[in-house]
C-alpha cells in the first residue's frame, strides 16, 4: 500500500508556481491514498479555503484529511468560540477524524486543534483510548497509521510547546503495540522511532514539512511517499527543486515492525 503525506499547504501564503508541480508529482507517485495533515490555509478565510478546495479537487487519487491550527479562525473570536471548525467542514471535509482501512493498514485521523490555543494542540483522553483500541486490535496483522496535525514529540531545539496530552498518548499507545504517527506543524522533516517506555520503540514518527508555504524555516517545500509492505514501512522525502520547480526524491528511510517496535533498515538497504 502506498500513501502520500501532504501537510501545511497554507493557501494564503502558498507559492503559486509550486501548485502544479506538486499535483503532478503526487499523481506520478500513484498512491492508494493521500493523507493531508492540516493547515490547508493561513487565516481560515473563505477565499483561502476556496483555493484549498480547488487544490484537493484537482487531486487524482482518494484523500482524507484532518484540520490544523490555522484552519480555525484566529481574529474572528465569535466564530472561534461558537463554531471553530465550521469553515473547514464546509470547504474541506465534514468529518474531522476520518478512518480508512484496507487489508494492509488502518489509517486513523485525529483532530488535535484547540479553539483557545492558536499554536498548541490538544489530544483528549477519549481520543487516546480510541486510538489505543485500534492499535491493540490491528497491530499484529496490519500497520496502524495515526495522522494528526500536531506532533507528539519535539526535538529539544523546537521553540513551540508540544501539545497537551501528547506524553500520555505516547505512553498509552506504546503499551498497545507498534504504530506510525504522521504529523506536520513544525515545517521540518523527521523520521525516527520514539522510545516511550520499557525500552520499546513502538512509535515511529514521521514529521513532514510544508508542501507549498513560503514560510520554510530553513527546509525546502516537501511531501512524503510512504510505502507499507507487510511489516515494512518506508518514507521517501520528496523535496522541491527551486531551479525548475520540480519535486525529486531526497532521502528514503526504511523500518521493520518487530516485537520490540521498529528496527531501522535504512543502513542495510
């Protein structure tokens, strides 16, 4: 099974010359499913959501998505208080926590946005329990992929605070079995297992940078091609070449699911 991960498109601050190259590259990857991890827009305005809607309508493969913190209003306090996800549901998708299942994988979307925190997300106890059950019931036979906008772990040099409840989620899910977490938000690339407890690397985290935004934070525009083959998971980083506005493979990481978590196969490939 092949997934394509897009995140942080940020229409309103998107680079227009990269829209068609990104669409072309994703179509060429020919994924079974495209997963979009939030921040479709910059300021949750109708004009920006209209551009985001036009983009997803041009995708040639099935897709699911979750909202990001930029997809809820910042300056419209009334909308933020009473219906923070209304515009997202109108323009992008009514379901903010989709689930997709095949014989090879289970993909679980999580809405980690928090109406009163513009940057920092929130994972709730009910969400932690629900995903834990999915991991426990499926991880032996299928790869469980959790998709959220906010990461569950940050590197020490990241200024943003990790979202509330993230540590509890990682601890609980590590007891349930091996799984993969996809996220965005930080506009940086990371693929690595996370050691939660009992020396088991049950969480394999993939943070992907921005697909289209001009706010690059030192990294290029990018997306990820994710291949799931039995107990093997690989993540190919596709980055934009500024000289000709094309996306090319920059690196590939491979991991195998084991009883103790995720084993790095990259060095031996």
